[in-house]
């Protein structure tokens, strides 16, 4: 599934600012119960991944310092319906940057 960053978070130190209603619409990407991050099947640089502790104590996965989120309306792999929502939610690039242009759909 597509992962997004939220510029109202902070990168250094990695801190999430998406809670309550925000986190219902934008569920955070959390580690498993052991706190591990599974890198199998990805070509992304494992050194860019980390975690931040959310205020309820769960560990949220970060990429290049940014906490990562899913969008509630993305239903299948490849969906990017959250791109540009509110002009503040952006897809992360494989190098750790952000894509801030709107998604274009070919007709």
C-alpha cells in the first residue's frame, strides 16, 4: 500500500502530530509487536527506516525521519488517493523525498 508523510509532523526528531480523528483517516504504519520492521521484498534503503514512539506508546515506522501513514480510502495496492489531500499529505519517494505534485490520471 502507498505510504504518506504529513508535513505537520517533525522530521528531526521524528515526531507524529496525527492523532484522534486524523489517525482514523490516516492510520499510522506501526511496527509489529516485537518492534521489528520487515524489509523483505523492498529495494528501499534500510538505513532510511526508523521508528518514533507515539504518545500512546506504540512504535510508528519512519522513513528518512518522517512518520509514515496509510490513507483510509486507498483500498488496493497502487492506489494513491491520498496524494495531495488538503494540500498537506504527500507520497514518499524511494530516496526519502516527497512528491508534492498532484497525481495525474490518464484517460
